[in-house]
């Protein structure tokens, strides 16, 4: 089995081999560079290359894991990565767990480099096994998502160009992936089988941005895609699967033949009751969750819930209770209430999945066991203001109050992000502005300043560009967003693109000082 990476990118090859749960070696070659990615039951267990910069010694040297003099002594003896690792463990410079961690980091760095290849040859042999220990397993789904983020928007769109292709929520266990707000938003739009064209229409985002997020989600396994291009021939897959099963068979202990019919094993207990078919039942559940006082109660979680449990519960709720499931069965007023209730679920997830936001939120909550009124006050709900005559203010409708709370939270996160950006706290700025962009995806300024935070990191230039373009689409008459995009292009040496954006900004506002100054600087530097 072999081919060209230009036709079948590495990310798709990894996905296909993983889906088939095959062992083996995927060999890659581009000019003088050679590499191999090893699989065990479909999971990447090692990635190696002949480039010196990715040898184990160089990874350890850059990471400062071993004293330089000891590392030089071991490296001077030469040998394979396996031999170097064994020597370091034998000398006490690393323990076995430490070596596994650095081998995992080595494989991750190799994969990051290989996933950027657009040209080269590949071949897959399911008979090959890696030598030595294969306990180092990089977080491949996260690396696949990150590789898509680095693609040009049109390149990702070409990999998902069939408008009639169908995306569905995946039934597989959710991978350990940290999503950007745009990706999480697109994931939330897929509540059931959805055509690509329909997803683009309901997302409200630029088409290229939606397709890139959808491609990343499908590649990492959060979405199931119906029409993946196939690189491995069916007959070869069947032969490889048969070989895999035959190799596993001797290790299995055959069960003794029963003398009488065995009783059937009990079915494993499901985590929750079967999903009801009646939309009214689901809508009632959604509204009930929206009325809960705290984020934990909204998701039905204990305060001790681990991050992976938060993610699992949210994805399960998104599949069952997403507003898109009910649009055909409800009128506009009910749809507004549904959107507001689900927004509360999304807000709860965004806070509880982030360790810092969660810690800050927990500090506002009363101790466990406090009454419901105290919990509501702590969560910022149920506060009444006084009008004339000492009468309490009439409460707004539940839908409007929840919608207002979501908008208020988005604005609060936006202001926090701006303050962090001014203090050059890029990590906090990205989290806060990303939250604002997720809660208010139609607010151009949220998208623009989230792009500015992303632009501080060269590895997220593509995402920053997409956010700036989204802001321009939402507010085409604002020249400042084009100036932000021009600054990004200038920083990355794309002078002509920068000049084009500045010229369009000046067409909107001929007196825009920042646009005129930057354009003069670019032209003077020709």
C-alpha cells in the first residue's frame, strides 16, 4: 500500500489506519528526508526521522532534561535512540517514566513536522513492528487538530469540498483535544447527521472558517464523516485485519466447552436512560437545566467532577439537546427560549472546563449544602432591585433574562480580555476573548480582538486571520478591522496583502491615521 501525500495527506492516513485499528509502519519520504510512524492497534506509538534535530539526544538537549556533560558522554558513544535511552536509564540520568515522557515528546515533535508535509511518498506495511518499548504515545488527535489550524483556509476547504458529504456526532469516546472557540462552536452545530452545505448555512461563520473547523473535528474523531477519501485498498485492509486477529489468537485462552447452554450475560448498565423520541420531553429537560442555579447543576455534575467528565457530559448533552434538533417543531418565541437555555449549558461548560475560570467561579459559590436561594445569589441570579414605592422590580421572562445574562457574560469576558491584552498577558487574553467570541459570535469586535490576541503567537496566524476576516464580514464598514488584518500580513512579510487591506480601509475612511501611516511605511520600504 503506497501513494503520494499530495493525494492523501498524513493526517488522513493516520485517521484511516486508526479507524481500522491496524498495527504496522507508515513510511514517509521527501527528497533526502525519511520518516516512519509506528502503530499498535491503530494508535500511534512512535514517530522517528533521520533528521538530526529530531534524534532523542537533541530533544533531551533542547529540553534540558539531562546534565550537558552526562548527555555528551552518552551521545559520544553513538548508537540508536533506543540505545541512548537505555544508557541514560542505566546511568541514572533518567528513570523509566522520564524516558517515556521524552520519547513521547520526541514523537510529538516529529509528527508536528511531518503533518506539515504537502509533498512526498508514503507506504504502509502492517507486518512491521517497532523495536523496543512502545509505551510513549503522543496525543495524536490534538496534533491532528493543530495541523489543520496551520493550513490555509482554502486548503482545508478543499479537503471537505463535497457539499453533500454528511457529518454526524461521533459515537466513539471523545479524544483528549483542546478546541478553539470556533471549533467548539462548529461542533455544537452538529446535533445529528448534517450535510456540509447545511453546516455552513447554520454556523453563521465564513464558509472557509466553518469548513476548516469541521475538517479538524472530523480528522480528530469528534465528528464522523461519511465520505472520507480512502487510501488503503479494501482487500489489503482485510488481509491486514486477518493477520492482526491471527496474531492475537494464540494469546487468548479458549473457554471450556459448556456441558449445558450457558446463561446469557447481563447487558451492561447504560449511563443514562434511553434518549426519548418526543421533542417535547427533550425541550422540557432543556428548560429545566436552564433554570438551574449553578453551572454544576446545569450540567448535572458534582463539584468534584474531573475535566474529562465535564467534557463527556457536555458533548452528550449537545448531541441530545442542541437547538437545531427542534427548529422544525417549534415557533420563533420557543426557539428563542431554547437557544437561551442551551447557551446556559454552553456557558457552564466553558467555565468548568477551564481550570482558572472554574477556580474563580468556585470561590463565588457558597459551601455545599447551602439553600437554593443562597446558591442563586452566589451565581448572580435572583437579585431584585427596588423601584418607587418599595416594590420589587418585575422579573423579566426566563428566556430574556438568560439571553441577557449570556450577553452580559460575553461583554464581561471581552473587557477582561482587553485588559489582559493591554498588560501583555496573552494567555489570559486568548481565553477571555475566545470566550467572548464563542458567546457572541456575531459581534465583530469580539472576533477582531480575539484575532489580535491570536496574532501574538506565530503558530496561530491562520486562526488570527480567520477571526479578522470574520469581523470584516460582520462589519464591513469598519476600517479598523482591515488595519488589524494588514498588521498581521505585514508581520509575516505579506506586503502586498497588507497594502490591499490598507487601501480598502482608506476607501472606507480616507482620514484613518493608522491606515495611512502603515501604508506609507510599507511603500517607503519597497
